[in-house]
C-alpha cells in the first residue's frame, strides 16, 4: 500500500471536504430522481446534468476516502531542519526572499507557494538547515537558494 504524506492542515481540509460532499450527495440524488421523472432520458438535459453532478460527487468522495485511508502525517523531529509541514524562507540568486511551504502531493498549490516535498525544489530543501545553500535544476534554468528561516507551518 502506498502511503499519502499530508500535513495536519491538509488532512483536516480533506476531512472537511469529505463531510461537505456527503451532505451534498442526497440533494444530488434527489435532483437526479426529479430529472428522471421528467420523461424521455435521451433528450433530457436536466437528467444528464444531474447525473454528471452526482457522478462527480461520487468520484471525489471515493478519491478523498482513499486519500484519508492511506494518509500519514509526518512526525516532526527537529525544528532545525526542513520537513514536510514547515515553511522555509530562502533568498534566491537575485537576493529576493521567497517563502515556500513544504506539503504533500495532494496539497501542493504552487501559485500559493505550497510545494510538494517531491518537487525538485522540495527535494532540494528537505532536510537542509538555516544557512545552507541548495541548487536546483529546473526546466527554466538552474536556481540557487540560501535558507534563511525555517518554521513549522
């Protein structure tokens, strides 16, 4: 079985989404039954839309249940090294500060600086300490980051 690494915040968010979807599902089933009663299913757009909505809810429910069943929250060993669930402030080649939040794969959101611990930058930062410098080869070029601050998120 493959474990899914998640932060405590990511785990809580997934549980909350699961709860909300379970609350939405009966309404979607009712909507499907109402649309089905309208008649000819081959030309019933409301029926197709309701069926599509319900299948989307069911698909996401199955995905969240699988994720939560296999989720593992990392154990913090030391606040002195970069770990999953930590925020890392770095200075790049242009002397600009940037903050990354190391998270699990399912929580990654690069636009909000939440990067997976398995991404190239995440792998380079993982286990490093304040003051250390890491180099990362990315498709857009080679980047160097110096770690200036580490804190639990």
